[in-house]
C-alpha cells in the first residue's frame, strides 16, 4: 500500500468549506485504488488529509487527476504540500489496516 499526506493553506473559513468538502468526499469514493482518507486540520488555515491507496500507481493517478487540479486551482487555496510514504503492510495489518479494504 501507499500513503500520501496532502496539506494546504486556505483563506476560506472552515465553516464555509463543509459543503464543498462533503461533495469532494463523495467524489473521492470513486477514485480507483483509494482505501481511505483521514481529513486533517492543523489550524484554522491549514487543512488536508492522509490518503491510503492500494499502490503507488493509484496515488500517482489521483495526483494527476482533474480532481486534484481543480482543488489546486481553487481561489483561496495555496501552499500545497504532498508527502508520500510506503506502508509497512504486515505491521499495519496488526493495527487494523487491511490491505484489501477499498472504499
């Protein structure tokens, strides 16, 4: 499996993002290879998520998708940071991450 942490700065109040982020979450359910996404908030202006994919190729496809392009083009969003991680499957399975579980 492959993990990806994406964070960005928003000038839009978080209360105003609930609807758009709900729509985005619904669309994420259709992303091939996505196992899960944990939505994260570091502060009132820094948000993002930890994405778990079945493999690096699925993560690559997501990063190259129109969904991500539209997110990055959103007025008020900036300073996107992407960090990628290989998942240690056997240890992750011991703590509840099943490699075959896909949303």
